[in-house]
C-alpha cells in the first residue's frame, strides 16, 4: 500500500482550503492508481506554534510533543499532495512553519501541488519547489492550478463580504490534472521506497 497525504496549507477560518482539499481527497480516492491510500492531513488539527524546537529538524533532536505528533503523522506517508493558496506572492506562513518542523520525515518521498489564488497560486508553488529540494522531496511536474475568480461560484452571495469563500466548481481539466499528478506522485513514491530503505529513513 502506498500512502499519500493531502496536506491542507491554510489554517484560516472561512478558508477556501476546505472545499479544495475535500475535492482533492475525494477525487484522488477515485482516480488514484491501484494500491494507493489517500488521507487528509489538516494543519489546523496539529495546532503547531511558530517553530519552537531548540534544534534544527535535520539534527533529529525533538523536544516537544506537538513536533512528535506532527512528525509521526508525516513519517507514516510515502508521498504528499500539498493543497496551497498563495499569500503575498508566496507560501502561506503556517505551511512553511509546519514544513520547517521536520526534515527526515520528508526525505526521499514525492510531492505534487494543488494551488489556488487570484493568479492560480503558482508563485507559492514555485517557492515550494525550491523548499522541496532542500528537504530531498521529489516534486512532480503535474500540477492543479485553480483560480479563485473562475473556479468558484459566487451566485446569490454578497460579493462585498470579504469572508465569503464561494462554491468550488472545478472542471474536467482539473480532474485530469489531478489524475496525472497522482500517477506521478505514486510512481515516484514507490520508486523512492528503495532509497528510503537504504537510507533507513522514515
Ligand atoms: C494574507 C493573504 C494574502 C494573499 N495574497 C495573495 C497573493 O499574493 N496572490 C494571490 O493570488 N492571492 C492572494 N490572496 C488571496 C488568496 O489566494 C485567497 O484568499 C485564498 O482563498 C486563500 O486561501 P484560503 O482561503 O484557503 O486561506 C491572499 C489572501 C490572504 C489571506
């Protein structure tokens, strides 16, 4: 069994992340290759403070229970799909903070990205691809890019209210893109299992 986590990169109340992550998990469970288990990992459930570990994650030293819990969750997966918005042309702070808590747990695994924003969230993903290199996390080419104006429906809603999320309306191309992404993440996660065995990693 290959275990893939869909990691929710926003922790805001009223976040669009809920509908995007839900669609990602439900669609992934339908289209993923055989032998793949897809699980939701919501940063909001881990309540991580701003990084407070005394030693860098690469050292392997862990002081806090919240880090152990987060590390055990991430360490149990073979690959990842990051669902991320773009904040100020970059990676959302809570997601980068959660990533920085760990190192070994990311090593020699595969990652794909589902992004959204007023411009598709692509700048956040370009940054995450740079971060992935340092984590020895192999990022796949396929990507789902969603636009908060055209992939959400605001009919009947008060669009002057900045807290409305709208109804998520992904189309067939997005399902096709997610299918390709899962094929790539699964193949690379499985191929890298041999590397993880050799390295004795999580
Ligand atoms: C702090 C903040 C900064 C944002 N900056 C950008 C941005 O630079 N580019 C963009 O496309 N959208 C930006 N947005 C819009 C978000 O992409 C959009 O609100 C999205 O729904 C945020 O994801 P969330 O609702 O899951 O938190 C920003 C939103 C927030 C809250």
